[in-house]
C-alpha cells in the first residue's frame, strides 16, 4: 500500500523543522511504549507469512510454469504471480520489517533510500494487475467461449504480462523522485517541496491500483458466476470438469485477493482523516504520553497493523487455495514433496 510509515500524513518540512540535537524516539520505541501489541503482531505474524510464502510460492511457480502447465495461459499468470509474491515478501522483510518493527533501518543510506522505495512498490502494483489479467481471461473463456482461442492464448498472456510489468515499473519509478536521503539528518524522507504532487500522485495511484482494480476484479467475477449459474442450469453435462476446476481456483484466488486488499485500502484512506498531535511532542516519550491526540492516533495504528497482516497474507497463502481447489496442482505438489 504505497511506501507508508507511521507519520505519512505529516510533511517532510514538519520533521526537518523539529529536528533537535536530542534524538527523538524511533517509531518502534514509540509503539512499544504506547501500543506494544502492534509491534508484537508484526514480530510474530509476519515471520509466519514469510515462512509460508517462501515455501509455497517457489512450489507454485514451479508447478504453474512447468512444462505441462505453461501450455495454459492462466498458469502463466499464476506462475508469475507466485514469483511477484515471493519478491514482495523479501522486500517487505528488508524494507518494512527490519526498519519499522525491529528498529534496524535499511533505507537511511544514499541510493538505498530511493531504490528500496521503488522496489517495494513494483510488486504492490503488479500483483493486482496480474489478478485482473487472469480474471478478465477467465471472463472471456466462460462468457465468450468462441473468443477464447483468440484472446486466451499463451502468447497473448506473455504480451499482456510484459505490458503490465512495464506499467508497474514505470509507475513505481516515480517514487525515486519523491524520496531522498538527507545526509545532515541521516534520514530517508519524501522530498521537501514535492508534497502537493506526492499527495495527488499517491491518492491517484492508491485509487487506481487498490480500489478500481479490485472492484473490476469483483465485477468480472460476478459476471463469471452468473454465467456459470446460467450454464449449469441446463445440466452438469454442459461444463467440462477440468475447466470447472480451474474456474473455481481462479475465482477463489480473485475473491481472496479482494477480501484482503479492500480492507487495507479503506484503513489507509482513513489515515488522512486522522488528527495528529503536536509535532514537538514526538521529541520524547514523556511528551507523547501527555498528548491525547497522539495516543488516539496510535490506537488507530494498532488496528491498522492487524489489517496490514491480513493483507500480507495475500502474498503467502495462495498455495493453500491452489492445493485445496486444484486436483492437478495437488498431484504435482504431492509428487514434489514425496519423491
């Protein structure tokens, strides 16, 4: 969900104008003092998603991009999605988990500041687009079967994926111009003077990738379900078993994607409406404790952390959906793990 920190609705000028010779408490120190559960959730739940995702995603990539599977265009989308999710979990650990949960800054260095901000955004943009890609493809296959041979081919899937990847990288590269390292303060902040553009850009991309795309996925899924219901009303013999199984798998992935992403979008949108306490009170834990506005804000942060962990599961748990709903996937995984 963009490159967010604890205080993203404060400007860089707010921070730089309140720097003192006495180092202010870090984000981790503040949360451990006032909302420790938000840190404990990160430290306990995130590693679980890392373990599941770094185990399941490589297996998914191997199965979907295997010699037999890659003849199916939907498998190309799912295979790349597994790779993107694996990359996202690695970047999340390096950029978010270490910096904001364990208080080990990884982005407060020249070049790394801009690079990590770009790399962390690419999978966030690309994953929703890939889900939209195979959802549209499944819509065509189910609702317009005579156009399937034209639009649902492996070659066309590769072209679409290449375009979606280029689009995601292009949008993400803007982050390099929005963030910079301030050597005087040894901090990575958004560029001072870019605040208005950054606010507009962030709002626009948030709406496009994390609201419009999931809603489009939902719309196409509803159309597919309506068509399946109409077809099956004429008798079970009308639908092919293999096609029906793949449709269930893809619909399950799409709905899980929607259920985990939309709540996060709503929570992040609310943050812009949350009042902040006095900036100078962030200079010490004692001052923060006397500021009821900051204390209220940290309660919101604790709630947001729970939603963030649910959203992060999106990059780890597709393995279970594939295994439960896909007979071929289940057979391939069993053969990989047993032999």
